[in-house]
């Protein structure tokens, strides 16, 4: 079911996946860096609907079918606000199981959804699958001497956009040169027909995004989360140590589901992993939310 709803003066477009019977809960999903609703979050929304959830996968501002300029602008703050707008939409419609609304994040969306759940009191639970739980201090450490240079490049790109409307971009994935996601498995997904041809995906990343993505911190959000939380991860997924540190900081009812994967990206479209992750989310939240 195609839906649209407003967020901060823009129109967001989503796919609402509905179960055959009355929904157990409603879920808002947000996904990986530069992703669109037909990719990972669409797969999870469909699988959750099969388990009795009403699940909304949508394109955030600046991506896919949603409006907003500049295009391909990865802004955690904007994505958190868009998640809250999605909750507004679900809460305004009866019949979507909105007695309980759950936030589900995949990859970078796990870190973004952590921020949204920490702020938004209408969430009843939080689930993260292969979440990248941004750690601002670690990001600075990993970047080394290039951290400040990357921030300055982002600032200059923002100023150029403001002044001229020209957006400086780099590929989101690629095999040579500067890319936003320098992982071979990311290219195997976004750079090929496997994932790159789904929906309105564009293989680009606005350089000015790094002014927001580099200092974003999801670890601190754990301290403010007040609802049951399930973290699904694996040793070969992205940054398992950050997933464990995030989980350890949680002071709420929590469940850690540790699976086996080939890497990070197979969590996006491997039916076996998707089923195991969704089974864990469904099982734990049915126990916790009744």
C-alpha cells in the first residue's frame, strides 16, 4: 500500500505492508546509508507483515521518491525527524495496530532509530538489525588526522550548496577513488543489480553529509531509551563491538540475538537471516508487549 505524509515541509513516500488480519503492532523502519524503501527495509517490512505487523518502510527526505533538496543528503537529524513524522502518520490512522508502535532500524538505521526512540515517547519498543551504532569518539579515532579535513570539506560543500545550489557528491559505493562506503560487499549490493536497481536508488552521497554523519553519536542514546529493546547482530556484521557496547549501556528490558552471517550486507536480502531476525523481533516483542 503506497502512502505519503508530510515532514518539515517535504513529502515522504512509503510502502505500508499490512498483515492479513488485525495487526499486532505497527512498525516504522529506517535503513542503511543512502538506502531506499525497496531495499533492506522493504524486505523487513514484508517479513514483519507476514508475522502480523503493520510495517512502514519509507524514503527519508532527500532520497528515493520523497522530496527534499539537496538530493542524497545523509542527515541523521533529518532522518530522526522523518521517523517521528512517520509515527504521526501511523497514529492518525486507525486499524494499523497503533496501540503499540515499534521502531526498527537496519545498519545505519539502527543508530538513527536509537536516536528517534530516545526522543519519541510514543514508541513502545525498539529493534535493531545489524545496526551500526555510531560512536563519535571512535569515529574520530578511526579517521585519525583526516577527521578535521573531512569536516572542513563538508563545511565547504555546504557553503557551496547554499551559495550556488551545486551539490558536491561522491559515489556511495565503488571500486576505485573516494566513496562513502568503502567495502567490497557494499559495492556487491548497491553497485550491482542485486540492490542498486531497486526502487529509485541513486549511487551518490552528498559530501556535505559528513558534517552530520561524522559527529553523530548513537551510543549515548542508549542511556535515554526507556522501552524494551532487541538487538540482532553477528560477529561478521559491521562493528560488532559497538553493537555490544550499545546493548550493554541499555538499562531497559533487552534481548540480544546473535546470529551467524557471511558479513553485513547479507542481512539486507538473505531470506534466512531476515526470517531469523524477524522471528526474534516478533517473539521478544510479543512477550514484552502482550
